[in-house]
């Protein structure tokens, strides 16, 4: 859920959770007075559509499908490398950058990586192995040491994908950060995390629709449909509501109550039936909604540093041109607490990525083979409302805070936090 005045901090790691604190990261729950500036069709969107075709393609690719096909090959190789690295307690694995605009997967390793692992990756995609001074395990341990020493003086903390040290977010800087951490530290200043229909959905509930917390009137977005114990549920953000709170859509139709909630991953489950589709929309150059449709969810995939993703909150609508900058972060969310398993991403155009009201909404990767389909990759948590605030777009373009830098919970750590076994397929 998102309240314009709230700030969020959080983020989890895949190999091990690194603790971190944040000032100013804003949670994305909206106040009760927010109403859609663009009228959304009543009930289910009856058509599907591609929401990336009208977005400029980066990196000189002829189409988004061409870029996404390369990204998928990169992510396949990255997943194999990461899985193999996690099995070894002495692995020198440091990180991966899977940016298709570079045309090659960049694998960072302390020492010599296993030759067979590199050969397997190169059989899938062009791969370059680069030397790293620190392994990911060493950097996660350093992140915990730094967090223990400085607490809320930092907003975000996690390993750099190139293994060169830690990425640390602060409000005003942190003197002696490298000495405190024991490894080099890249400091981002003025970083603050805050909680970041769509408007008349019906069961089974799709991702990207608006919902209200009946206890306080706050507004959030529904996430992907997921399975818990063989039953479908609706994923969203834990900062949106407490346990046993009733959730309704803007027409006061009951979605369900909060039956499972995990603060450390900022995820919750509503006991309404979750569907295997998400709302999306096209926009004009100014970010105004032109048409709304829905897209099929075909599975879940983690997002790698360098990947291109889209967000789909009920308030901002579908936003693309968003690139992953860091993962495995822990962030401190204002008035909420520490959240791990977080991914940092930025809208490369300088426009908004998400905003208040988009909390809990889907973060998706478009299927390269069919741009009418999407992969689930995360759940929106927060924005940096101190340093990256910009004008809002979408269904509610005024009266709330938006930003070009966002944080979202990795889909797998988010599901694990609430005991979900997988996403509902469309």
C-alpha cells in the first residue's frame, strides 16, 4: 500500500540477507482521496495488448523482441551460474551483469571460475569473465558488519555486481564507510526509501489492480496471483495492511483479508482468488493512459543487473524503460523497517518508474517470443522520494509522489516469505 508521507527501507539477498537501514525511502500506499484521473474500463479488461511496442528500444536493437531474446539467453546462463555458485561454500562468485545493450554476459569472479561453468554459459550466450576483488559472500558479510555498526545512518546496502565493494545509500554521506565495512564502499547520497484498475476488478483478481485497506483507507496495488497450499491467493506489499484487515476494490467489492504477512520481505497474501493475468496499458508521450488491456503470466524469473523490466501499478499504470541497477539489497523503509531481497531499478528516461499507490504491484519482464505475455519478476516496495522525485503519470497524475528510482522485492524471496509455491499462470 502507499501513503504519500511514508518512507520505506528494505532489501534481501539470495545467498544471505544483508541488513540495512534507510531514511526517506517512501512506501507506495496512497491516501483514500486519490481517484483515477483517467477513467478505466469497468470490470475486466477484455483485450490483450503489447505495452512495449511504443517505447523506444535502447541499444540499437531493431525491436524489443530482439533485445528481450538476448536478455532471456543471458538470464538463462546467469541462473545456471548463480545456482552452481550457491552450492559451493568457497565459491568466488561475485556477481553478474546481464545488460543486453552490451551484447555479452559479464560474469565477475574472485579467482578462477570453474572452466565447465564458463563453457556452459558461452554455449548459451557470449560471456566475458572479469576479475573481482571480493566474492559475493564476502560482500554480504561486510554489509552485515556495516549495518551493525551504523544502523539507520544508511538507507540501503548490498554487494556491487562487479564485486568491487558495497553499494550504500545514505541521506548525507557516511564518513569512514570503507573503514567501517572493511571493503570499498560506493556511497549514494540523498537516498531515501518510501512506500510507492485497475479500478474495478473482479475475481479471480489480476495483478496491477487498485485495492483499499478498510482499516485506514490507504490505497495499494494487487500483485501476481500465487499458490499457497494449493490454493490461489493475491500477492501484495506487507506495508499496505496488517493481518486480518479486509481489502476491497475501489467499488467496495471484497477482495479478501490479509491472512499471511512478512515484514522482512514486505509481502502479504490476500485470501481472494488470484488470477494468472496482469493489467497493463499504453500511454502517450506525456504518460497519459490511452488504452487498458491485460496480459498472460507465463511464469516467474529473477531479474539480473542490467535487465530491462516494466512496472504496472494501479496508480502510475504501466511504466517501462526501467533498468535493474542492483540486487540482493536490504533497505530501511521509513516508519516500517528493514526489508531484504530488494532490487534497485531506475527509469532510464528520467520519467517516473512508480509512485505512491503502486505498492504491491507487479514488476514484469516481457516475453521475447510473444510481447503479449509476461514473466513475474517482483513486487513493488518503495521509491527514493528524496533525490529522484519526478512528475507522476498514469491514472492518478497529481496529489501523490513518484520517482525514477524504485525498489522491488524479488519474486522468489517475496513468495518464500509468505509460503507461496509459485505464480498462477494465465
